[in-house]
């Protein structure tokens, strides 16, 4: 199984498991990344890298971290189209900006039952178009997803 992390998983982890106070969490994360069980798609990676002032963005920019954590694939155009259509038809540029890298994150799991999206977003089934959440898009596309706490239980995290 390959777990694809949303940016909010790493951002939340940096708050609850600060890099300077709980390095064991980050070592655990990298050990699973080295074994190709956890990855972060390029587009999500870039969202985190763009934050220039926190420890997380500094850590994620390190060459050795990037080498093992970043998913080394390009998004399939047909998968991107499918995900985009699930958000809605004729999306505006503003809507596409709102969706952002989520479009890519989800596209890496389309049609692959061995991939799971890990996000801290929650279902908001009444939302429409660009305001839809990752869990709702995943449900429509029959993609497995889970919150970070479920990932930690599945992989039996411990320090």
C-alpha cells in the first residue's frame, strides 16, 4: 500500500510533533518513505516548500528528505481530467486555484487500489464545485482515503 499525504497532514504533524522536540516522528515518517509506503506528490510538496518561515518548510527542502519523501511521478492527464470533472464542469480559474494541488493529489490514486489518500479534511457532502473536500471527491471516484490518525494506527506508530 502507498499512502499519499496531503499537505495538511504534514502541517498538523509539525504542530503536534515539532521537528525540534519530537524528531522520532520525522524519522518514522522518513523510514516509511524510504520503503515506498508513504510519499508526497510534487504539487503537494511545493505547497509546503513555499512556506518560507517555518521548520517544516526548511526540513522538507533538505535534499535527503526530498529524495525519499517526494513521489517521483507525473500526473496522468486523463486522471486529472477525471478528477477535475468530479469537482464540476467548466470550472473557472478562481475555482481551479481554490482546488489547487488537491486535484493532483487525488489524480495519483485514480484507478489504483493500492494507493490511499491521507488527509485531515472532513466530508462536507453539501458543498459543491471547488468547495468540495478531498474525502467527497475520493468517495465519488471510489478512492480510499483516511485521516492521519488512521494511518498512524495502521502503521503502528510508536516512539
